[in-house]
C-alpha cells in the first residue's frame, strides 16, 4: 500500500511473552514489503531472523536469559504484590533502558529508520519518547498488554481496578493516581528520573505512561475489551489480537477421541511462561472438577506432563501442547492465569472464562474479563479448588458469559488485524514526512 518500503525498527525486551507477539508483527510487515530491523535479546535472534527481519542483538547490559528469571534476577525471589512489581519494573525493565536507547540511536543513525515500534515494557522507548518529535522518528507503542494510558476515566494501570462511571468514579481515579504515583510506584518514578538524566534525557510524565508521549498506540484487542477513555492524548488504534487461531497439523494426543462422548470440555492452562508451578492453577482445577461429569483438558505449556504427578482423576486429559484450532471450538469453559493472548483466543471462539492471575499484567487482564462480562475473576494466583469449581459451574450454567464472549469474538473476527497495523505504521511515517516537508518549505 506504500509507494516505498519503510525501514522499521521493532524493539522487544528479551522475554518470551513480549517477543512472541512481535514475531507475527515482524513477519506481516516483511511480507508487505517493508524492511524490519528486530532489536531483541540473543536467545531470540534466530526466531526474529526467521520472520525475514534483520535480527539485531541488544547490548549485553540490556540482555538476559528469561528461561529462569529468578536465577537471572535473584533479588526478586520472594517478593510479591507491590514490592514485587516495583522490583521488576526497576531492575528488569528500567535498568536496561539507557543501553536500549543507545542501541536504538545507533540503528536510527546508521539505517535511516522511518518508524520505531516498541512494546510497552521496552523502556528505552520511554526515553526516546521524551525527546522532541523533531529529534526522533515517529514512535508507536505496540499494545501487547492491556492499554495503560493514564486517564481521568480509569484507575492507575497495575492495580487491576475496573472503571467506575461518573464524577465519583473520576474522583476515585484521581485519588488512586496520586496514591500510585506518589506512593506505590514513587520509587520506580524516582529511578526512572535518575535513569533518564544519566542518559541525557528529561523524562516527561510518569514513566509507565510513556506511550502518551509517542505518536500513537496500536492496541491488539477490540474496543469491547478495553476501558473507554474520553481524554486520550494520542491516537489509539484497535486492530484485534496480533495472532488469530491458525490451522494446525500437529499430531493429536492418543486420548483425543475420548472427548467425543458429549460431555462438556473444560480447558485449563497456565500458558507457556508462568507455568513453573502447575500447582498454581492446573492441578487445583483438575482436582476441583474430578467428580463432575465433564472432561478437564489441561495443557502444561511445554513442561513435561509428568510434572503433574500420578493418580490424576479419570476425567482428566493432559498434553504438553494442544492445537487450539481443534480444541477451542469444542471447549465449554476456559480456565487460565490471564495471559492476554490466550484470553483473546478463547473470546475469538466465544468461550466463557475463569481467570486466576495477579502478577505482571495479569491483574489488568483479569479485571477486563470481569468488566466485560466474559468470565469470572478469582483474584488470586493460586485459587482453592472449591473456588475454581464454583466459578466453572457458574459460567457453564449462566449462558450470559458465553454470549458476551461470543459478541467480543465476533468483533475480533471482524477486526482488520495486521493489515490495520501496516496502515497505522505507514500513516505515522507519512505524517512525519509531511510535517518535515512543511518545515523545509517554510
């Protein structure tokens, strides 16, 4: 659609859940004729290159092995709640920001980058966004987690508190924002100011609100699954999830035909990242529904099935991975720890959701599940089996949850997806080129 191919810098922290959705972005832009330069950690360079991009390694100071985050960052072990969030934000995501910025600057200088795309926790982009627009390429935030833009209509991002309408809701939001920025996240902001100053940048605004200083947000959901905001300062484009259910030719497990007996199929997963302890959600769900007339189908997300132990109930079926194109159309309920991508897969197929997750962005994902009416939020990482059983039985009995999920699923299927992404990228580049031409003419 563009008269010339663009040079696009795509930036991701070296964490699986951040890199994976950007692989689809990279492949789509390459397929449409653009030159993508994918900046990330060494562990992901081969996968980045496989999309057709030029894979660029982050400096050593910004790279780490995410296969065992606790080993890479032992200081975080044992921290939970706000203390854990503050530590992760400061040490995992903020500390590498100056090295990330230096790498971005080198690529921009040497390759003539037209547009920079960065996921939300690549905080080198926060430093880049603080520069005047005339001193950097256009910068778009890729929303692979729930939208975190600061607004009078929403509580601060990270607290997992859904909106409340009206003047009372706005007053509550204002008070919570002060409490978050001056209290809970004040150490993060102080560290961000020091980090920015050391990098020669004057940070503008709260560090987690950096996308509002850029040129737009490409949010990978649909409006029906995001809180409305009346005071957005940058364009927000909703193009649906970056990945849709794809046909799979992977071998089905030997027990697959067992699911043909007409009993409801429930799927439980902790995804492929937060699955170190399957006792958080997978095992409680299997145990909770052991006596129900259902199939409980669990995925270990790549971990050995043996990690679930022996003596599983007769109605449990387990595999390391499962093909969602075959499983979700026959799934009656989806039990998850709140991965943003997995939630969208479920809604794409109109499946009601039970969600149990409070870490990383999962508190915000879980809040949106409850707010949109597509499922039930348990409010813990490690629910009691009884709570899981009650929630699952509720979403199976009350068809409202499935109906709301199906409505959002219809919106997902109608969304423009990666075609819309390309239009936003090209528009950002053209707007900057037009503005630059106007200044030159003047």
